[in-house]
C-alpha cells in the first residue's frame, strides 16, 4: 500500500525565533491555528477513501512551527486526538517536526507516550556562522545532541537542511551534508532557499545584501547532495518546497519549481551519462536505468536526450532489472535513429 501522510500544519506554533527565511503562512497556505477538531476532520476525510485505515502505511503528521515548543496543554491535546486513531490501528504512528532545541529527555518520553514514531528536526545548516546569520537561535551542536537523543529513544529520525541561505556557500552545504551523514538519520529533506515576501531574506535581497540562488544553480547543488545521502543509505524524502499553499504567490526570489526533485534527478542522470560516454566514441547507445527511472534519465521535454545528441551521442533509454536507482548501464546499439 502506498504511504499516506495526513498532513496538518501548526503555523508558527511554538516558534521562539523568526528565522530569516520563514513565512509559515505562505508555506502551508494556512492562516489560522490548528485545532483539535481539525485533526479529527482531516483524519476522517482521509479515512473516507480507506475505511479500514492505512495500517503500517499511514502516519498523521504535524508539520510547521516547532511542535514540541508549543504550549504543553495544546500540544498534548493535538497528540491525544491523533493518538486515538493510532490506537485504533488505523495508522502506524504520528510524525512531528520541530527545532533541535525543542528536544530533551522529558519531551522524548512524552512523545513516546502519545504514539509519536518519527521526529524530524529542522537543522537547516551545521555551520554556526550560517545558523546565526539566519537567526535560527540554535547551534550546530544542538542538532547533534537532539539527533542522538531521538535515536537513543528509538524514534525514526529525519533531518532537514537548506541550501542557499544568507552567507551560505556551496561548500558549506556540502559540509553540512557530510556532517548529517555522520549522524546517520533515517531520512533527509533538502530545501533550497525560497525568498518569501515579508521575511528578513526578502529585506536583505531588496537592500542588495543577499543574492538568492535560482532554480538552475540550486538544482546543480542538490544534484551533488542527493547522491551523497542516497549512496550512504539515507533516504532523501523531499527536495524543494511543496507546490500549492501560498508559495507561488508569495515568493520574491530563490529556487522554487513544482517539480524540483525531478529536475535534480534528471541532472544526476545526465551527469552520469556524460561522464561515462565521454570515453566512448560518438554513435548510438542504449542507456538502461532502474525500473521507474526512465523519465528521469530522459529529462523533462527530452532535454537530456537532446543534450547527449548535441555531444554526438544518439541515445535510447530503457529500464532494466538489477540496476539500482541512479545507476546506469550503457551498451552500443546501431539501430537508433536520430530524432
Ligand atoms: S523555520 Fe521553523 S523555527 Fe524558524 S520561524 Fe519557521 S517554523 Fe519557526
């Protein structure tokens, strides 16, 4: 069964800081505070399509804000509502996201008590200079401490990082990825910076003090980061902000594309094909990829095929067995016509 997340947004709930890039209302498309009844309503709507529940494939997820730093009674009321459906066996568990400084042993025990199975931390960077410049209000060391505490408590642990923040260079992002890999989280999300109206980054950009990276530059960087994680056995579950909500209408700069991950994957495949083909004579080749990866090798609007053609390689893409994601096999093939 396909994994299902019933996603609920607690807008700026519990945030002790206003991070340079954040405008939660734009990201979530939600204006008001999440209520207990909203949990029931979202879960019951999801269950209409699957009355027996989602078993091991479903989670109730609280995103946005700093869940564990919210008013304690309010946080528990949301967890209680969600935990009811977990106890009924309709969902596997509850997923929350929070800040590294919102984790301590008491919180870990409370989250366990109310059926939380996965915790994601907004790390954003593991460079203290970048964290301070973007008003995160926590250190790289607190990410390490919180991650270890969550792992020792048995939570599935996810880390979120951002690229292209104020005063961040590509080398910083690569270093952050290396430090995250050393922490061995279960999952990672990568968010290239999107500048939203009304944020500190918007002000810095308009004052000429910050130049956000566009889509192309961010895709090039993320195409380096994704294989670093995936080759280390860490699943990258999201790259780029979700479409929908208010992002499209509220962004003033930066790297947003509704299919950002697909662009990164296409870039990864193109670079791999170019590096393998460069030692082969120009001509016709078949490139085989893992099942389900053909469109990524081909690229949007066949861009990768067209690019390879411009280098003198006429290529056809097929899917093969025993090929792992992001790997390719190339064989000479004389029956392909130029398109
Ligand atoms: S990024 Fe997270 S911690 Fe920072 S203001 Fe937004 S929700 Fe709060």
